[in-house]
C-alpha cells in the first residue's frame, strides 16, 4: 500500500518523517523543530516547480499523515509568510474534517485559502482547497463557478479539482444527474486521452455501481450487470486498450487510476482482462477503491490471485 505511488522523492520524504517522528516519540507537538523535520517536506513541495499535477499529488499525500497538522503549524511558526506551510495546514485540516469528523471553521478556512491564493497567484492548490470548502458549505453555483474558473486558468486538467467538481454537480450534493452527465461530457470531449482527468468518467460509473449495491434487493444481486451496459463496457474497454500501455498515463496519480481500472474489471468479472492492468500497477496498491469491500490489501491480493489463475487457464489452452 503506497500512497506516494511511484514518486520516489515523496517516498523518501515520508520515510524520513516516519523515522524522525518515531525518534521523537510522543513529543512532536512540544518539540522545537528548526527545520530538520520539515525541510524534506519543504523540498518535496518546492521541487516540482510549476508541475502543478505532481505538486498537488505530493500536497494531498503529505496532508493525510496523522502528524501533518502539527508539522504544518511548526513550519508556519518558522515561516509565517510561507505559502507552502499554509497550504499544508489547509489541506491537513480539511482532510481531518472529512475523515475524522474534526471540527472545522469553514469561514476561517475560506479566508486562509484566499490568503494562500494571494501568496502564490499561479498555484491552483488554494483554489482547489476553496472548492472543497464550498462543497462542505453546499455553496450555490454562483459562488463556486468563479473558483472553478480560477482553477482551470491555472491548470486546465487538474485531477483533484475535477474530482471535487464531480462530487459537487452530483445529485447527492448540489447538482443533478443531468448536470453530472453534462459535466462529464464537457470533460470527455475536450480533454486529451491521457490527461490527468482520464479516469473521471470511470470514477462516476463506479459510484453508480456502488449505489446499486447499496440499494439492496434484486438490483444489488445483479449489480455486476452494470458493467455489461453498452456505455459502461465501452468506457472500460477504452481504458483497458490504452491505460496499461507503457508511457500512456504519465500524471502523478496514474497508478491510482490503474488501481481503479483493475478493481472495476474484477467487479465486472473480467479477471483475464485485469491481468495486464495488474502488471502495469507493478505491485503498488492504493486504499481506494479496494477498501470499499474490506481490507484493501487483502482485496487487491485476492483479485490479483484470481487474475493470475485466469491468465494461467488462458495460456494452458
């Protein structure tokens, strides 16, 4: 399970943090860090330059470690005018609010996002955090649209921003089924085939499949048929024909999208087709979507074994 995926620099940063935090024990909040702990984090966020896709990936991963809020505040105490320290704090607090139910002053967070945007005008990250805040507020479209436009001006095919907007336009939040289809069509028509948003439609399709399962009854028993519908099958077939090819997907979260495709193929009982996707994953598993069915590592290992057996039966014929 590698949240950093194939980002070697980020992996080294996480390993450094783990070792330093273990050495300090439970005294992290009281430690007088002068940069030794946060310096690799600073470098990880600085190195990508204007590669906003890589930078956003690192920011999201770093913000999910349990110690991120403490690290961000220590970093800000040393560098109160630093945009990266502020962004780490913003994303760490948003993550804690979304996963652990931690209290979050949304209005104060909105002000922090706008302050970060003023500090680093070219960076889409503050605007993506602001999108997340507006989702939590269930803000009207008139408020969200300028933020969405600001993201697109800075990074046209930003993966995380599109995932946020996909939630926002859904009927479960502030949109509708029609608005969701309209949004996905606009992305599919305009985006390059290997853009960081390549998995957006498949992500939506999986969400629909999960709602069928959650509904229970006869529909849940036949939920696997969802993947045999012409539109869904074409969606999966197109991904299968291109995504596993070496060098096709090059964005920072490419392995996460390949995990999504492997999961979908397993749910569609297309295990023979899943094998080349597992080969492309190179043993790097992500928590989502495997965690939807239980322990993610166990789920991905079992699906990998089943795909291998299916491949073996094919080659023995």
